C-alpha cells in the first residue's frame, strides 16, 4: 500500500506528543496500542512513522496513515 501523507495539523499534534513524552492510545484498524510517544521517523520509500515505547519497554513503529485515532492515555 502506498503511503498517504497526513494533514500537517495532525503531524504537528504528533510532534507535540513526542516533545512532551505523552502517554498515548493509538487505534489502528484492528488494534489499539498504548505507550509513550518518543519520536517521528521518515523512512524513504516506506512513509512516516510514530515510534512508541510500550509499557513492557518494547518499541512500536506505527505508520502514520494507518492511525485511525490517537488520544492521550
């Protein structure tokens, strides 16, 4: 699936979550992931990703265009 860029305002909100190290809840099509927003990453040819650190210290790499909803947890 080709990456579809998200709205600038949504990207800005994600940057703020990362800057503040907020705990967030991210809902995808069939899954919800909770963790600390760490950073945003761009991977050439793949898209843009939100990096989360989960409660058990795993790292989740979530493609931004797959996020359905995100909120503070």
